[in-house]
C-alpha cells in the first residue's frame, strides 16, 4: 500500500522524464497495482494469484470466442488467448512451485519481471517508462517485506 503511494509520488515528480501523458494513466495505475503485488505470486492464497487466475481465465475465453463476438473482437488483439493462457500458467506454476519470499522477492525479479510488459499485446504506450515504473513498484514490495538487497533465491534467509 505504502509502495503504491511512493510509486505514484515518484511518477508525479518524474512525469516529464517518464514521457507519459494523461492517456497513459489507466495503464500506469494498473501496472503499479499489479507490480506492487506481483512478488506475492509465489503465495498460494495471495490476492495477486487470484487476480492472475481470474483475469487470465477471462482473457483466455474472451480471446477464444472473439471470432464469434464481432462487437468485442475489434478491441481484442488476436493473441489475447495466448496472453490469458500465459498469465494463468504463470500463476498456477509459481503458486505451486516457488517457496514464499524466495525468487520473486529478489532484485533479479525486480529487474526481470518488467520484461513481461513486452508480452502485452497491442500496447499503445511507451514501453521503457512503463518497465521502469513496474520495477519501481515491484521494488517497493521488497522494501515493505524487508528485503532491500536480496539476491539469493532461497526463501527467508537471515542475511540480505
Ligand atoms: Zn511479499
């Protein structure tokens, strides 16, 4: 929660540097919300795991049926099905396989996870600023959990 506020303040301050306009506000908000919660995708019952499962499932079926629903199809890119499927798979595997506060609570994750934005189909926004914002939001989660410089992939260890 504090992380989201900090990220928002940072964006307001660096608004010109991030080269973002008013049109990007919804996507920026979504990215802050998602990435501030994303490290807890390793948790079986965390809200982000549910968000990913439900939205992934929705996108998967919307993409699957979009040829039969011409009203929706003009707003949906063709790879929506794959994108939804990828989100669901990611949520299921990370919740089942990853130890809590393990690999997703490291600086590696902060650096690498924003690359997922590149997979979003038909994104009409500057990608690099969005990736920087995502990394920032993600890092605030680590700060809140008390892992400032965690590089080791092992969960809950004594040192950084
Ligand atoms: Zn966490």
